[in-house]
C-alpha cells in the first residue's frame, strides 16, 4: 500500500526510507508495534554504515498510526539517549486516544476515516486500560516533551484527527521543541497515498522533502 508513495518521497528528497512491517492490533496490541519500530531503529543505527546512511541524518516518520509510533519512538530515543534524532515526521498522527477535540465531531463521518472507526482502532491497540496513560502508547500523555527531535507535522483539513495533529504541535512548541506545522485545505485522512487522485499528495512529498533537507542542512 505504501510503497508507491514512499518511493516518490524517497526520490523527491533523496532519502533512504526503511518501512517497518510492524505487528498490528487487534491480534498484536500495544506494545507490539511500538517495540517493532524501536527495535528496527536500533538495528538501523547499528548498521548505518553498511546501509549507506549518515547516522547524523536519521529520523523517524509515519502517517496516522505510523505518526503515533514515530512520536512514541522519538520519546524513547530521547529517554534512552540513543542518538540525536534528526527529526520526527508526523503526518496526521493519532496521539490522543480520548479524541476530545472539535474535529472528531465536525468530521466524524463522510470524509473517509470516521471517528467511530478511529475509536475502535484505539480500543484494539490499547487492549489494557493501564496503557491509556503510557506515553509510548499515547504520546500526548507525556509529562515532558522537552528535548525531543524537531517535529514536522502535516494534517488534512477534513479529517477527524486534524485537531490531534494541531494539539500535538502546540504541546511541542510549548515545551520548546522546534516544530513545523502545515494543514492542507480540503484534504482528507490518507491523502499521502493518493498521488494519482490529488495533486496535494505530490505537494506533500515536496513539502516534506524541503523541510527535512532544511533540517539536515542540505539543498534539495
């Protein structure tokens, strides 16, 4: 599903992209997916030279659930001081399971992803209620966000999760984390994968490429 979009993004930004086929709920609830992603990052860091990757340019990223996982991995990287992560790319992330924000009602139906479905996804992922306050499961619950990698957050206007992304951006800024935010008017959840349908997908690849390369000090 993601390969065409990731290939285009890799070409647009001259990036090496490693996509994690992480285990998914309900068969594999938290922390399976999170552990898969963090373990993969550890492997990439260890093998950066053989992969042709500059360890100073390693970042994490994802869309929707992948945005949640990228946020969580960035938190653990900071907590363990694994490496100076170059960036965290969060495309319409889902970082707050409570969904107590306006867009969850305004765009609850008729725009692809529904709020009902999103709440079901959260229930499957957080199979045990004790994880509702675990910041590696629900990044918006983190008590401390200072010291995190610079964040690039992109959202879609007609998405129940648009306020989730906006709110996480605000939290990061309030904790002095360098952050960039852009919303795409008229777009829906999932448009990252819709390059054959909307020109905004190609614009998103271009915007991501520009912002990441700017953080890396590269002209692209």
